[in-house]
């Protein structure tokens, strides 16, 4: 069968590459994709994620069996609804179900209504009221843009002044546009963060191995928030009873709640969680695979990914199998300056072969050449599986030392929390 993946980043590269491994799959198109994906035999299609009609026409014209939707903004724009109206299958939640991600206030309301553990919060659209609440609560405190902000609309403020500045940026200075027209201000939760994903159809779900993302730009969790600078899975020091508690108190009730609200969920659900002294609590929900967690989770899937999704779309029981061996770890290589202003056009090293996988996010062929150049903030990610976190780190970082690419940077401590560093 022929499949279509919508999106252009490292997440979509990992999804499409895994789908193409299936003996049932003849061809995988990625729209709009990036040129680095071509090196893995994927077919890049020059159609943007917002061009729903063109994507639908392409799927119809090319006999696409079903489409996997990668990005949050496409889901928030109702791409699954549009595919379904055209009689096409798409793996992802409808716009109403995806509101769990595109409105933090809605997600908080659902959690409050269905007793799902999360931080105490208030939502504001008036700056002066937000300022008064921040000053009353004190710091540390968290300020979040209500809508989608590419993973960057969250400020963990260490002082009340920083929090007020963040609220001003969002509510008065329009830093995130409509996404920041409302802000959610919530208590700061202390503990270790982890990501828990599940394949979902209604109230039936299949949990994936937990992962740990690294959001801050620089070593030691310093610097601004990014889309993610690296990840590993599973999380060796996370007890199974914590995962079980998260499934029981968070994943199961939120999906049952969405059904009760008339918003049945189909697709991948992401729970960004934190292990507090009172057990796991929700930091945020995403309505799709995370990036870069996807790139370290999917290599651990030993069953037929395409067949698994086909079964889920049909409401059948998928035969999902994960390896329990070792740890999969990946490091993102980004353009100098990211997540702020950065240059493009840096020549990239050759694609790795063998035990180290290269997933491309922001990559473009030079004119009249097969030389790949940087073309985004996060450029590529190196991923490997090894017996231990330390062994995986050693493998990836020795490869990165060898590459020595000027104009790009990466964190040197991905996975170190698992080593107690």
C-alpha cells in the first residue's frame, strides 16, 4: 500500500522511515517533507500542511491507503476532519479532540472536571489581572500562552518580575499572536519530567515506553525553551509503578473524559508529566507524537508499524511489540542562535549508516547538488540504541566529535539525568 505522512521535521522523518520498513508498504510520501528524507527512500511532495484540499487531492490521485498527521497546527486546523469528509482515512484526532493541545485552558478544564492531577492554575486575558495574580502567588511560577507556540510559549519564571514580563509579552506585546491572547498561569511543580505516549482509538489505548525530553537549549537545562534538544527511551530510573499510576490516574480518565464530552480521540496522545512528591501530574497534553521523543521511541518498535496503524484505524486490536533491550538515545543538532535568530546554509556532514540513525528536520539540497545544507532551527538528530545510557552517549558524542560541524551546536548532556549527573 501507499501511505502519506503530513509534516516536515525529524518526527515525520522517523514516522515515515518506520512505515516504509513494513513489507506491506510500497511507497511513503511526505508532504512537504525535507530533502534529507530522500536519502531514506521517502518521496517528498511539495504541498504545505495548511493546503488541505491539495493534500486530499494528492491522496486520492495516488491511491493513498491512509495518512498520518504529524504536526499540531495541522490537527488544530481540522485536517483530519477535512480528510474524513472526503472519505479518506487519517490517523490523528479531529479538531475538537485536538483541543487538548491547542488550548491549554481547555485541557485544564478537562483535568479539573475529571479529577486528573495537575498544577493549580488561573486563566487570564487581562494583563492587569494576570499581574495582580502573579504578585499574589509569588515565584517560582509558570506562564503559558493558551494556544500553540511551537513549544516556546512557556516561561518558568524564577521571580515575579520575570512572570509579569512574560505575561506582558503575551497579552500586551502580542509576542505569540493569537496563541498568547490568553495566558494560563500555574503553580510551579517540582520533580522530574517524563513523556508518556499512547496509541489511541476512543477509550482503547496502548502505552509506549516512557521517554525523557530535554527542552532547554543548553547543558544543565540552561537557556531558553526549545522544541527539544534530545531524548532517550525508556527512562531506566523511572519505576514501573509510576508509569502504572500515570496510566490509571491520567491516560485512562482523560480519554474517558473526552468520550463523555463527545470528542472521541483517535491518534497519538502525549502526556507531558512530572513526578512530584504526590505522584505523577500533568504539565501538558499534546495531540500527536512529540519531537524529538518520536525519534527514540519508534526505533524500539519491533512489530509492523504500518500494520499497527491500519488495525487502529479499523478499530481492531493491533499487535504492538516493543523491544525491552537497552536504551535508545538521540541528540539534536541545531543552528547556532536557535531558538532565536539563526543562519541557514551550513553544509551538513554525510548521513550516518549502521548503528547510528540520522533523522533530518531542517535540511535542503544545495542548488544543482546533493549536498545537504541546514535549513531550519533544529537541523538533524543522531539516534542509537545501546545496552546502557552511558554506552549510547559514548557512541553518539564520539560521532558528533568526528563530524565537527561549524555553525551548529548541540547539548553534551542528553541522558545524563539517568546517570545521576
